[in-house]
C-alpha cells in the first residue's frame, strides 16, 4: 500500500491521485442517477397504463372505481425513496390529464390521495 502525501492530506492509494479518485466517484453517482431516472420513468409509465384498468366497487356510485395505479409508485417509494414515489404519482397524473374528462379535478384528487399513501410509506420504510 502506497501512501501519498498531497499538501497536508495523507491519501492511501495505489498510484492514483486525488483527481482520478474524484472522477470515478462522479461516474458512479451519474450511473446511479441515470438508473433512478430511468426506473422512475418506467414505473410512471406502468402506473399510467394500470390507471386504465378500473374495477367497479360494489354498492357504490358509478364514479367510484378501484385501480392499481398507485402500486408502482409504492414500489418506487420503497426502492428509491419518497421523493421518487411522489414523482411517479406526479408524472402519472400529468399523463392522465391528456385523457381526462374531469377537468383535472379527478387527477388532482388522485394525486393528493396517492401522495398521502406513497410518501409516508416510503419515508417509514
């Protein structure tokens, strides 16, 4: 093991200087960020697709339907944290605005309920 003294800092390394070490850390962080963004986008797309599968709830009004579109956001919150779960909910509901006939009210309510489900679960887990 070589110990190089750089200025007043002792750095144990195998022939690498400080800039090389810092660049490799930045590449690792960049790969992790790319994976997080890609996974968030894929989970949001799955969530948007699941929003079209609606199951009517018996003995309730016709507009009350059960869908599984919050499940990918919950998985994303467990895997990456509550902020990513919130982003999945946001993207899902923004995409839902394109095919909505509620004028955005239903999507806003779905976003609020989804965030109240996903963020605390991701934060506690």
